[in-house]
C-alpha cells in the first residue's frame, strides 16, 4: 500500500510539473508492485488446502490485486 501511495503521488507530481524523472520512477515502482502482487499470489497458492483462514487469504489476494490495479492506473 505504501508503494502504491508513493507511486500515485509521484505520478500526480510528474503530471503537474512535467517531470520526467518522476515519471521514470513511476514505471519502476509499477514493476515492483507487480512483483509484490505476484509474490503474494504464489505464497497464498502454495499454502494450498492447509491454510487455516481461507477468507482472510482471499481478502489479501483481492487487496493485492486492487492495489496493483491502482498502480496500473497511476502509471497510465
């Protein structure tokens, strides 16, 4: 969530100031956010049937996907 907040802030600052340095940072953060989401997804899938709280795992999965999507919008 912190990475997405920073990305959104940099995206808006870059847009307002036409700052290419901030825009480059946004693209790097987007790749890192994608890696984080993929890591969370793999971790939850590897947990398989032994996971105690499936509802919580599902919520974490949805949260990571939605944060990644916000990052996609910030990049665009």
